[in-house]
């Protein structure tokens, strides 16, 4: 038989526990309220803290947005890479090139170990500038190849810089429309100025070979170190690539800018650019 006192103790115990929970909750809410009031008073008395917090939150939001955009871009790039090489030359991955231009870009990309899309941009630039200056774009590309091996940040011992190794101090006025001498390492600006300098040199020299000597700053064939022959040989190879592609250069050529008549043997695709570079040519550059 159960003890009546024990039967009454059980409900009393639950009431006591409930009262303690209510009391604990009451004290907790009071502490939270006190903390909120104290924080509000502190921020009211220290407005610079509020500004600092707002700045931190804003920076966090911007950083998070940038991270999300970067992840989305990486995902898009992965999808583009998975699409395969059929997009090469398409607007989604590079400039629009015709058959001849794409053939030249692919050939130069393999020969000089340059990323295909980067080479497509350079070939497109050469065709655009060649049309503007009435120069064969293969000549412009040949000068780039021999001068810098298509390195836009190349610099010679005498201060010539960029793809076409133009002297920024000498041609400061020509770089002025593009932001000054610093623009000499900008690929498009360097190609435009270099092509203009080359065109003027050919006009002054009266022939392609003489113009190339003037372009490199040589006073005679003996001091040019074979520079003109190397450029003309590279141009002849590029002209052959254009011919084999079934296309043709649509850029009108100046009489002095015609490719060299004799066609030289085409090099193997695996040949490196080191055998063509004359950045360290013995001829002092004065143009």
C-alpha cells in the first residue's frame, strides 16, 4: 500500500521544477534585454563604431558577391572547355577569323608555343592594323616573331619594348593617343605604333629590305645582323600558310611590302621561336 505523503510529493516536485524554469527564463530575458539596451546605448554614444560595423558588413557583402561571381565564371569556363575545340575561332571564345587568319594563328601558336586564343587576338590585330596602314599583315606578324617571339613584355638592351620592339622614348608622340610611353607594352598600341614606324621606314628606304634595316636602326646591310632576311623569311612562311589555307590576304599591299619572292622551306611545327628571335641583334635601334 503506497504512502499518501509520497503520492503528494510527486506533484509538488513538478510544480517546483516548473517554477524554477520560469524563474530562469525570466532572468535570462532580463539579461538579454539589459544587454540589448546596453549595446544600443554604447552604439548611440559611439557613432564611429556604427560606421565601422556598417563598413565591415558592406565589405563582407561585396567580397561574398565577388566570390559567387568568380565561382560562376569558373563554372562557365569549365562548360566552355568541355564543349571541345570546335568553338576555336568562334565569337564565344575569341575573335572572328576567316580561314586564312585562323590557319596563320594555329601555325604561329604551335611554332612559338603561344596560347591559341592569345595568338588569335594578335593575328586579328595584325589584320586590322595592316588594313589601316596598307601593310601586309603577314609582314607585321613576321616582325613580331623576329623581334619579340610574340612576348608583349619583351624589352631589349637599348630600351625597345613590346611585340614590335618600338622605342617608346623616340616615338613618345605616337604613343600619346594611347596614354603615353607606358602604352608601349599594350599589345594593340604597340602593334599600331610599330606598324606606323615600319610603314614610314619602308617609304624612306624605298624597298622592304631597306625599310627593315631602317626599322631596326641599322645603317647598312653589314650592321643589321641578318635582320631583314630573317623577317622576310618568316613572312614568306606565313604567306605560304595563307596560300595553303585556300584563303588570301584581303589587305592591299604597298609596293615595298610585298613578300620575298623565293619561298623558303617551311620549318617543322616543333621548331622553337628561339632560332628566330633577334631581340639582341647587334644593330643599334634608332627608329
